[in-house]
C-alpha cells in the first residue's frame, strides 16, 4: 500500500485583538507584523474611545498563503511565496 502526503506550509498571521463588553474581537489583521504595529499606534486611541480594552497584537499560524498583490514580491522566496514559519505533512487517504 502506497502512502501519499500533502505538504502544508504554515504562515504567521498577525492580528490586533481587543475586547468590548467582555467579548473579544479582531480589529485588524496582516501577514506583516509592522502593519499591525503601525495600525495599533494610529488607531489605539480611537478603539479605546469606542470602548475597546486589552488591545494587543497576537499571532497565529495559517495555511492560507499571503496574496502577492497585497504583500508584494519583495518577501517571496524562489517558490513564489513568502518564507513559511513551519511545514507539516498530511497523509492522503488511499
């Protein structure tokens, strides 16, 4: 019996999260941490005025690939995608 695997590339995705009335929300997201830092710096006071608390930048891994039209080719490796954070293998059922 042959074993086949899919290679899954995992990319780091950054989000600005905050809570309002005890409910957590995602306020902004980007594959670039610097985008989140910039957005947090400029919007933090507005979010606080709107009632958001506990505003922070968090990250998570996603298999969704960054859009090259949005993130540009400057970050991309020779495969045409940005460097990934992790690689995993999923077994294909046969």
